[in-house]
């Protein structure tokens, strides 16, 4: 799982050639590595929840609350590349 800010997620999802909310939902549901996290969301445990059919997690770190998009395996490399490119611009 990789933490991603909303801005980065919007950048990833804004290009219809790369992703859409429907594709993300399908990819999350078909990713067997996420079965446990869907179960946690169903039971409202460990901060996992579903909004608009997409799996997320809320967590707190050093007093700051974060919302984390739970990425399917097939999206992680793409998001890591995007995050690294974004950090080079800053």
C-alpha cells in the first residue's frame, strides 16, 4: 500500500487513458492482495472504508490525519513513478 495525496490521485485519474474511477474500482476489487483490506472496510476496522466504491484508509501520524487511497498492485509502480516525477519538480 502506498500513501498518495488527493492532488496526485487527481492527476493520475484525470487522464482517461490511464485510469478512471470505474477502472480503479475494478482493479481494487480484482486484486487478491486487497481481500483482507476489503474485509476490514466491511467491518469498519483499522480505518478502512469505502467511498463511492473505492477503498480508502484513514490514519493519523504525528497528530496529522491522512486519507490514503488503497492502490491495487497494478497501479503501484505507476503511482511511484508519478510521485518521484512530482518530487523532482518541487
